C-alpha cells in the first residue's frame, strides 16, 4: 500500500482519452490493434497506448474486451489513466492497475460515492448495563438521505477490490469525528471503526484522523477506535503499533467481535485494548445456551486481567442483558437499548 491509495483519483470524464501503460512493447502494439478493432482511434507514445472514447459505456465495453483478449499476466502489467484531453497527459498523471480501474468503471456509482464522500453517519447508543444510562455512541457509515443508496458492507467490499479501501476508511473515520462534534456532549464516548489493513504507517496515515479530531474540538479521551473483525489479524505487531499510535494521542482502542472470527482470548491478552466488544453471535440467546454464557464469563475474566472494559453487542432481549449483567459485563449495545438513528437527528435532539 502507498499514499496514493489514500488520495482521490478524480472523476471519469463522460468522454475523453483512456491511457494504458505497460513495459512490454509487444503488448503496446497489441493494445493498439485492439483499439482499432473496437473502433477507437489509437495513439501510441513510448510505452503508452491511448485512445479517444465517446462515452463511458464505450470505455467499459473496451475494458471488458481487454479482459477477454489478454491473459492474467498481460493484464497484470497494465496501468491505466483517463484524461479529458490528450494534452492533459503528463508525468504527473496518476496511474492505477488495470483491475482497479476496471472495478471503478464497472461500479461507477460506488466509485462516485467514495470519490465525492457521498455518505454520512448513523449513531447507535451504548449504555451502562447497571444504570442503562447512555455511555456513548457507535458511529456507523450510512448513505445520505437524498443520495445514492448503498449497503455499507458492499461499499467496503467494492473499495477493497478497487484499491480505495484506505481512502474510504480514512474519510469514514474523519466523517464520524466531525459528525460527532455537534451531536454528542463532551464526556460521552464516540466508537469509530477502522480497518488495520488501510494503515501502513500509523503515525503518517493517522495524521489526518488526529487533525480532524483537533479541528472538530473533540476531546481525544472521548474517542474509541475499534478494530473491525472482518479481516484476519495477519501481523499482530503492526496492529499493536496502530493501537499504540491512537493511545499516544490520548484516544482509546477497542477489539471488536470477541468470541468469533479471528478475535481470540490469546489475541486479547497480546493486544491489551481499552475495550472488548463481545460478538453478537455469542450474545444472541445466551440465556438458552450455557456454552455461550461460559464464553462471556471467560472474556470478562481475561478483560479484567488486562484492565479492559467489556461491551456486549447485539442485545435484543432482556434475558440476554440479564446474562451479561450476571457475567460482569459493564456496557451494552443493541436494538433492546436503541437502534441506530441519523447523527443529524441526534444532534437536533441535543440542541
């Protein structure tokens, strides 16, 4: 991963020029032939083959034809770019892999959502189990009320395939911080997800996050950044360095979905987060499954050893809350206590 994956890459012009670069002269010639076969006017300059396209459908059809024509090795050597005019092509032109370029073309609506940050946040309450008073909120990425609809999981899945994961993850963090500023009173925690794989150098990659918190006037101690469970912890030392970078700024960190996926008790002891979130699959109907209650108890005991606060996710029934209390869980989140609502409406309620 590099810094280029965190930067916006520009819109696709409705008509313009597509440029494909490769270090193999034979492939440049093959690309020129394919342009001509597809009815596009090809232009050859050094190791770059370019062609004018009239509309985005024409461009997408050419990209699909390229995938049918060239083998995986050839496609792997291609880097693409688009410009409105031929004269805009320069040494500063951003290049992306053919596969990332194709994914962005194929799902242009999702690309525009990420590129133009057409998303907002919803907020779900987190409560103290003993008093049921609000302890904080988790901020969740959601579509704009008048924007393009999307499912958050699908947007992140697309971002990974299109080489936009770091850009989306970073902007989602900053949006959550900014939105929380006017919606959550000081002293209440703001839980914000992050993807460890989107951060290759913690001090450098998280600088924009720290700056967003300072500009929004959010107390670092009110911010809790939680590791998203959906990806395997491939490098625990790298993850440790990320958590440390947050903590050095006075922020808190959470390990998500304990008891399921890749988050295990040994990992918990190794990482020593400030908060531990028990997976909703363990919480669901835990009152009817003694093995689930045992798992909750084990997590609570290990969390106490390392001084972490335990939060039970996905509580939908009073019986589940009662088991969590009996096991010593301090915090809870789930439909039983409150569904996610738009952060804008939360801000209006605070005012």
